[in-house]
C-alpha cells in the first residue's frame, strides 16, 4: 500500500532547506501578521509574496530597491 506524499505549503520547486532571516520593526511585523491572518497564510508566505511583488515592481520601474 502506497502512502500519500507529505503535504507542504511550499511552492513547487522552492528551496525549503535554506531559509533566510528577516528582521522587521515591530509595526512591520504587525502589518505582516494582520495580512497573514486576513488571508489565512503563514508569515513566511506573506513575506515571500510581498518580496516577489516588490522585486517585480523594482524590475518594472528599473530602479534599485533603495530608490
């Protein structure tokens, strides 16, 4: 009898064995927590999606992150 593969919330192909640390100010963390709760996502998922959106915006505008 085969067992079903373990379900994960990690997107297919994502590197899950090399996490990165993210330091947020208290009010930034509260914003992330609020979005995570509202969208029923993990903090890591919200952070990843926000990062991807921010990178796409920088690429589209052809501006550095700190601009």
